[in-house]
C-alpha cells in the first residue's frame, strides 16, 4: 500500500470541516476521535478522544438536545440503542433532532471496530410513507429488545452468538460465551414482591451492558438469566471482566426503599470452538454455570479445559 497522500488527506479534512453533513469517527472503544463542526453543533460534542458515545448520548438526553427520544425511560432507550450499535458492518436509520431537523444516519464499522458516522439533513424530502417506516423500525426494535430491561432479548442475543460463532469458524476469532444467573432470585420475589424483583433485574441488566464493549453482545436469556458475549478475548481476560461485573453486582444497592438489600450473581464461562453449534456452546456455558452454583454461588466458573487456552 502506498503512503497516504498528504494533499489528499488535507483536502478531505477541509471538505469534511466545511460540509453541512454531520461526520464523526469513533474508535473501537466507542470514543469520539473526530467530529466536524456540523456534527459537533448537532450533538454538542467535543472530539477530545475521551468522550464515549454513551456519555455523549446521556449528556444530550439530560439537556434535551440531539436526538428526540420518544420515551420517558431514557435508560431503556440507551440500553436498546447500545444493543444494536456497531453489531453490523453497515446500517442506516432515520432520526429526529431537537432542532427540528430530520436526518439520515449511516454507520460503517471496519474490522478493527472503528466506526464512521455520516448524517445528512433530509428534512426537505417528501415524507410520504415516513410514518409507516417509523412503525416498521419500532416493530423491528421491539422484536430485538427485552421489554423490561431494554437490552437485547433472547432471540437477538442468540443471533449475535451465531454471528460470533461464524467469525470463530471462518476467521479463527476468539469468543467467550457467558451465562449469568441472579442468585436466589425466587427469594427476592417471594419476600419483597415482583416489582422489587423487576428493579433488581433492571439494575443487573444496566451493569451487564456497562461491562460490555460495542463489539460485544449481551441480552436477557430468560427470567433472571442473562448472556454476555465477549469478542477477541482469552479465557483469562473474559474471566477478569466477569469477575469485575460480579464485584459491582455484589456492592449494588438497587432498591431505594430497602437500602440494606444486596444481591449477587453466578456465571458460567466457556470459549467457543470452531466446530461449535449454538446448542453446544450454550450447553458448556450452562454446565459451567451449574458448577459455579454448586460451588457456593456468587462466582464465575470456567468450562472444563478452557482455563488452558491462551
């Protein structure tokens, strides 16, 4: 590959700076590394290399600027948006801004996890069929989202698992599959009520998502059970991530009406193998979860043989 043409790069930068299109570049950790003036104005952003997409969205939601979010539950919206973000090499969608504009946002992700965002103002276009498209998009999001927590539902996280297994088979990628279960959850429902149980589930889902990167996946697997997919990590690295999550869960106090209440979670971790089916990898993770519970709960257990992997 020839060295970059300095004049070409300078001209590209100049045009991006002058363009009314909103252009931004996020790195693999989802930190904003570049934004042109149009993007910075629309989202009140600063490309300092430290601001994450999540913190940028939180700040905009709190200030009533940037995207219009048509729900009072901003945490659930953020969880749902993060569950979809960066999971495909390319996606495009419509969005409304608080300043009255209607934009078409395109996201392109490369194989290193960097994301280019380019948004165009399409307010002037005829809006025939827009309501129908929005209903379609809402229906698609609902089909992928767990209604209680806002993170991926079982079907969506299993779809992400299948995509991850394909990368393992075709590219030799590493994928850690983690099943997590809230300890003694029935006792919480029986003693404190189902509303308190729902609060605990939502609290854990939020911590689970905060423990995952944009390239990773997480979802509610069923009831009080969750799945975490960690891409391009070794068994030791995955276990470290899960142990931090369990420590954060252990110290959480999710019930304002019961500040003394605490809960914990158990985890089973396995590393995907090139020949694995979804059923096989889930079975090994489930067996590891069973081992964690049998050993006393509130811990992470590795599937047999996975501790020897690099």
